[in-house]
C-alpha cells in the first residue's frame, strides 16, 4: 500500500502518552496568524494541510508547530506573499534586536 | 535572490545567516520564524496586528467548558439533544458557539455503542468548543492506532469498553469535526445543567474516557 507520511491510520506506533502540555505562546501566535489569513481567504486550511503533507519526512517528524511554521513559509512563498529569504533575514534582524 | 526591500539589511549578496540554521536551540529558532512571518505579513498588509490579536484572544477564550455546556444542555433538554444530533453546527449556534468553517457532527454514546474521535491525517478537532487539542491527540501514537486498535488505546486512558459493546471511531477532517455526547452518569438525573457541565471533561468529549459523577 502506498501510504504517505501524514496518512497515519494503521501505522505502527508506541503507546499514547497523555501529557497535559500547554501550547507555547509562539505556537498560539502562529495559529492566530493562520486564522487571520483564513478570514481574508489568503490561506485556506486545506492548502495548509497540503503544504504540511508535502514537507520532507525529516521536517514532518518535527514538533507539530515547528512543522506548521515550515509549511506556512513554503505555502506563503508559493503564493508570492513572502520569501523564505525574507523570513530568514528578518529572523536575523529580530535576533540582533533582542541582543542574543 | 530575495525580494527583500526593507533597506535595513542589504540582501544582494550571498552569505551565511548565522543563528538561523537549525543548529541553535530549536524552540528559539521557530519562535523567531513565527515572529518574522508575523512582522512581514503585517508590513505587507496581508493581515493587521489587530487581526492577529483578535484571533489570539478568541483562541485563548476557547475552553472545554463550552463543550461541557453543550453536553449538559443535551442531557437536560431532550429537544435540544434531538437538534444537536440532527445538526450539530446549528444547535451549538443557538448557544452562541461557532464552528468556524467546519460542520459539527455529534455522536451519541449508548448502552451498545462507544464513540471516539481521531484525525488520522492531521489534527482536526472541535477547537471552538474544546480549545486547542492536547499533544496526544496530535501524536503519531494516537493517530495511527486509534483506527486499528481503539480498545487498546482506550485502555491506555484507563477506559475499558466491554467486548459486547461496539467501539465506533470517527475520523475527522478539515470540514467535519466530531464531538462525543457521553452517557449521563447514573445518579445525576436531578442535577442542574451548570453542575453537569462541570463533570464533562475534554477527554470525555473526545471519547477516550467516561464522565464520572
């Protein structure tokens, strides 16, 4: 069966760990950013899901909101709204501003 | 080459971006990425800072308490329960609750059937009623195994479903979200809705545990 990475039904996996971990502030922020774009129909939820499904396996296996971030950058670049280079240099600028 | 035109960071040259490769602390890296995306999208007028803040406030205001109110109303108001099972989206709308872009399908636990919900493909979840999904709901363990060995998964949550009961697993998607209507615990028949709402946990509405009085 040709089962893609996101299509997890029936894959082998370990027991469920019921942790009660609250989403971090940046994770909530990115969720809100996505929701705001949905309001303007700039980025739809099914488009984001497709972008998530298309991530390379090593990225897809990362933390949930990490892969969301990667998928959003790819999708927004594809839509011509921003480029990964812009995001990378803005990250540098923010980091410099924070003095870290 | 990038279309960066902010002027503060000349980008017409190839260079390394120290600190932006994933060799730094990963949380820090993605925190920066999220902030960078937000700043750029606001500057480009794709969204406003207010849009982001308003959505964040809505997100923070979502809580399983709302789902609990829906269940308690269904337990105490048979007509509402009928409407909830027929058209979940419209019924929760009566209570001032929204499903966003998605449809709500409410599935009822009975003496013969236990329901549980999963999203094997992603993490679709009735978040406007329950808040953000817990980590385990998004984990590979839950997504992969809920559909092939639901009883084993339920056991990991401490829930034993008798062999003569059917376990029905509902696979959510972007357009359709499920909510489990658990059975009202015995001995709570004369409780007011407000008190009943308090015993309906998030996990009971996902169908991995049963509510207890």
